[in-house]
């Protein structure tokens, strides 16, 4: 099943991308074959590149042209970069989660401070045990 494309996204055909970056379309096909790029496909099976694909392509070209990294090295670097981005998202989610827990705890502590009769949790536990 073909993925539905968001109409607000811009898509570029392989010929336009090749022209923009002064590379042969076969190079783009090779990058796709090697798993470095994953363009979406139209109903007619035409490769369609998004702005995200172009950013990834720019990074690949910088690695190969300016730094002399071979495709195996590019693959390793891209995989590491993807893993680091996933880890960063997970860390951010954890920080948000901990922030929520801390906020809830602070609310609970504040409500206890304002309570008319103050009981410690230890008192509550002792009474429940009897």
C-alpha cells in the first residue's frame, strides 16, 4: 500500500533533484539502493523526494564530497545520527514525564501544607496496619 502524501509537503522528482545538486540520477538510485535515501513513490512508481530527503542528501553529499567518506562510512554515520536523534527524543520525553511527576508531587505537598489537620504518612500507615 502506498503511503498517503501530505498535500502541504513539497515533492521533487529525481530529475529535478539531480539537477539541483549537480549529480547524476543514477547516483540517487544508488543512494536509495544502499538505503541512504528513502524517497516516497507516486502511484506511477516515480521517486518523490521531500525537503527532509533533500536535507539528508545534502548531508550525504557533504560527507562524500567535502570529507571524502565512502558510502559504507556514510551509512554508519547516518545510522549513528539517527540513533542519537531517537535517544535525544526519548531523553526529552523522559524529562517531560519527570517534570509532570515533579509538578504533581509539588501540588500534593502544597495541598498537605494547607491541610487543617496535618498527618504524616507514617501515622497513616500505622493506623492502617492495626
